């Protein structure tokens, strides 16, 4: 009787260990990743971005859109001041003019931040699917968390600029172009170009596959928009008279381009020209070397080539800002593919540096810290380009060596022959 009474008690207080956990590792990874991602996104959007910073890109754009709606000259700023200036062409002004319909900046800015945060998340979801993973895979939330920790995404939201929407446009262009939707790809690239001409070099990608539809559409969009917008924009001629001369000036502050680096440190012209040629040569080597994969691995080729071209523009143009590194995400995420330049160590040195949100200026070493804040992104973009160029040279050299190896006859298995005899 006592044994029968103890049996139920033992079943309550003791139990054999199960052979397997109820939750598989992938599910546990999701349990971990999603709270991290949500916490970081909420903090970046509703704390960092809502609070803002001294640098404010949105007020300039909203004010110009408001002037467009109110029919007063759009380009009426004093361009010799260092404040953020409105630099968009009349076509982009027409495209952005609905922002001016908001009753106040206090209404428009939060909505703009939310739109850019949503665009970034959609772009990351698109890249996750393009990399061969379902959105239910923990790769997606981990990617969101990592992206929203970077300097690029953080400052895009804090400064309240349009780069999140442009990242989504870039991903859409690359995917539609690779899938053969040339007209759609060209249209979305055209809208990106009219807002940021830095995307114009991407026209070379469809041309390398003899696809003329996408470039035609991409060129037509800014041309048509500017033709329509020119008579509608108050003071449109000021864009030519005031803004374009200003765009030709290399500023020596908040500028990570090679020209900005040279201007800040007073680099000799010959050294600037030499470095320019070396970086341009590395870009050319990378683009030409990657072209061999334009049909065999079209996504890796297009995404990586876009990263080389955009980082090349950031380095070699008159203005490059660290948050433009967000546009390199499609290239970086090719690391999830079987073949990618992202599988080598040096490229990650550059990636970690230009995505790092760290500030180096501090009271103990003010000069060293200030100089690191200036030069690190320039160096990181250079490492990124040179690493990819070195990878394509290495892959090409290895392929040639294998092709030149003499074909060897199979070794004779004398033991097998003896057994058969």
C-alpha cells in the first residue's frame, strides 16, 4: 500500500529527462533575435531619431517643399554658411513637394522618420529573401538588429534624411534588373538618380549585359521630371546660378571623400591625383573582374558591383558622407551566398570601420581622436574597394592556373587488374 501511494508522488516530483528539447535551435534563435531587433528599432526610431541632433537634414528639405507649395523662391539660402543646404534639383523638388503639404514640421518629421525606418526594414526583408532565407529564419531579425546599430542607419534616422527610401529603391532596382524586369528597374533607378545623382554610375550594370531598356528608362525619369518641374519651381534658375557652383566646391568638413580628405589636410595636388588614380584603377579592376559572373551568378555580380561603384563615387567625388555606406548592404549580404568577395577577411576590416558608430574624439587625446573621426571612413571605403579588386584578381588567376594545368591520365590500379585476372 505504501508503495502504491509513493508512485503518484514520484511522478509529480521526478520525471525522466526528455531526449530532445521542445524548441529546436532555430526557434530559440528567433526567441532571442526578435526581442533584440525590436528593442533596437524602437530605441533608434522613438528615442534617438525623435530626439534628433544638431545636424538636421529634414528641416531644410521640408522648408524647401513648403516654399514650393507657397510659390516663393525655393533656392533662397545663403550657401556660404555651413548649415545643411537644400541641394536637390527642380525635378527632385517636384517629387518631394508633398512634404510641404504637412501643416508643420512637428507632424512631417516623425512621419518621415517612420517611412524611412519602414523602408529600411522592407529592404532588409527583400535582401533576406534574395539571399535564400525565409523571413521566419533568424537571419532576418539578426540582420535588422545589426543594421540599426550601424552609424549609417542610426544617423539616417537621427538626421532624418531620405537614405532609407533610397536603399529600398536600390534593392528594388537590383532585384528587378536581375530578374529581367528592365523597364521597372530603370524607372526606380531613375527616381533614385533624380534625388541623388550618385546612383548614376549604376547605369553601367545593365549596359554590361547589353540591356538598353533599363538605362533608357533611368535617364528618361530625371529628364522628364526636370522638364515638368522647371516652369513649376519658383526661382528654378537659382539652381544653376547658386546651387551648381556650390556643388562644385569641395568642402573640408563632414566630408569623407578623398577630395575632402585632401582639402582638410592640405594634401599636395600630385599626391591627391596619384591616390585618385590608384582608387579609380581598383574600382575598374573590380568592376571588370566581377563582370565574368554577370550571367553565372547575376545577383552576386550586380549587388557587389553596385557596392564597388557607390563606394567609388563616395571616395572619388567631391562629397562622401559616412551614412552613404548603407547603400553597400546589398553587396555585403552576398556573404550569405556560396561565392562572394565578402568571404575574405580584409573586406570586413573596412566594413566594420565604416559601420562603426564609435566616436573617437575625447578629452585625453583630442587631436588623435578628432583625426580618427575624419580619416577612418575614407580608409575603410578604400579597404573595401581594394579588397574586392584583389579578390577578383585572385579568382581570375586561380581559374587561369587550373585551365593551364595539363590533363592527367587516371592512375592505373594494378591491384584491381590483378584481382580481375
